[in-house]
């Protein structure tokens, strides 16, 4: 399914991403392209980096949004300074309400890097308003939201890129091509290494941070008192730990699982599908050991090891950021797992040269995650981690957390995205949305 779905959108790996669009309804002969105009929602550490990346590719940032005045003002000043250096007569509008960005007809696309519980609502609003979306991973906070986002992209004919950027890194593509082309034989199991599942938020109350709209920060999540672990004070340069708590994220199962389970899906060729069963660990208190089982019998287990490990009948492929190894019939042919080993680039390049030059299956080659999105927007094609990819990988993460949260062995139908065989509770697929925050 992955191959056929992408055949019509493959482009040259060397093609330059052009952040340019045509006015609606005009052909290339009718009008000159204009720079993509973007709004950024959530101005923490992640989106500040993304903003710089997008601006370096020629996009015009015309609005930024955050519920914290310190982060908001810093983002606006930074954008205005960069625009001035480039001689652009553009003032970046700062707002505490994402709705202000959605309402603007002169904004073509948005970049969303809020806490997870605030991903889906502005994403859906942007899609319905005719905007393209780059949204950080995990694409959604729960399965209901993932299904909703997938449907809304299709209904509105928009482009969506999920921030699971490992697919744009060559070591992961080479690893998955080795797996997909049978270099290590029939795949029997996959192990993914990341941290703990989410846990309920039990943080005590702290004195409120001045300039923070805490009500808006909470949004659809349950009402609770402020704590700086959730929304750090001032202009922080770390990734806040709201992600550890179920009300706002899903622990490392959704945070890093959205990277590594995404690679498992890619290597198994399961984009557009998914597992059929969730098997919890035997110990209900365990924070490792939950397993997703696929229709072909392959299992994906949350465990230790190196990033993502594909175990086949003839060998093993190990891959993580800056790490790669290939073992065939007990012979470790290529290895870059520690500082003492050869460079990761040399190892995956040699493996690609030896095993993949004439391979039948060639996976999507991204020009870089942000440029890939810009290229898809310009060409009206699917990017490398579109809504089906990002939504499906998020669903895998959420299913794994269901196994941990409820110690539940459940059957799953990946075609309908519903529990099967009389297992599971539909309430586990969604959350109670605190008024007035909903999809409208």
C-alpha cells in the first residue's frame, strides 16, 4: 500500500524545494509565484527552531501565536529583525489566539508546535480554512483526533506534514529499504527503544507565571493549577515535561514513539494500515514490554536496544539517530553504534551500495523535512509524513499507551480504527473536551 500510494508523487531527490505558491485559481502562465506566507502557533523551543528553518527557505512569517507573553514577544522581535535584514516590508503580528491566524485569508500555511493536547484543534481549524499544515509529532493526543485529522485533510484537499522527521534522514531510509527488500529475510519482530508511558499529572500548585494565559494553555485538558514543569517560566531552551503527563501528552511512548514506531511502520510497509492486537506486559506496573501485533504475525515491542531493531530470519538491522548496523547470518557486515566504530554515513552508504543499487523497492527520498513540506505545498503533492503516515503512527503510539493505561489485551481493526472482537472501551479512543474547546 505504501509503494502504490506514493508512486505518483515521487520527485527527484535533488529537486530544490520552492516555498512559492500561485494565487488561487491561476495557472503558471497566468501569474508569477509569490512567497509562502505562514503563521506559527506555539513559540516554545521546537517552533523557534522550525521558524528559523522555514525562514531560511524563503517563507514569509507574518504572524506568531503563543499564550505566554514572554515567548510571544521574543518570537515577534526575532521575526521582525530577520525581515528587516532581508529588506522585507513585513510586520509580524503577535497574537495569543490561534483563531486570529486561522481567520486571515492572506496566510497560506501554519506551523503548529504546541503541547500535544493542542495539536488537533488548530490543525482542523486551519484545514477547514483552506490552509496547509506542518504539525509537530505526535500528530494528535488521541485516536479520535487522528481519525478526524486524516478525514479533514482529505475533505479539504490540503497538504499536511507531520514532524516525524526521521523519515527525512538517510540512515532510516536505508534501514527500511534493507528490510523491505528482504535483505535480512522475513521480518519476525521489531523492537523499539524509548522511555515510559504517560502518567496522571499530580503536580502541586505554584504561583502563576505573569503574562501567561493559563486558561488558554490548558484548553481542552482538565482544569488544574499552574506548575512551571508544564509551562516553564520565561524564555526556556528545553523541551518542557508536560509531555510526561496523560492530560497533555502520552509520555515517551508518544514523544519518542512517534519517531521510532513511525520507522517501524515504514519498514514493515504498514502506512495506511496498522496492528490488529495490543498485548500489554504481564506486570501491570511495567513501563516496558507492551507489544503491537500485525496480521502477518510480526510483533513490535517497546523495549531496550538501539532505537529501532528489525529482526529477520537471516539477520538484523539496527538504526537510530547517528547509528546504523547490519548483521546477516551472524556476520556484522556494517556497524556504527559507538564512537569507536566507523562513521554512520560510511556504513549506511556502503550497505546501500552493496544491497540496494538494483533493489526493487525504493522508498521516498526526502530533500529535508521542511523543504519536503514546502515542495509538496508548491506542487500540491503528498509530503513524506502526510496525514495517513502521521495519523497512523500516532495511532500506534496511542494503542501502546492503551495497553499500559488499562492493562488491556485488545483486538484492533486498522481499517475502521475501532476496537474489534468485543474488546476495548470506545471511551479510550478519545477524551472529554473541556468547554469551550472543541472542533466546532
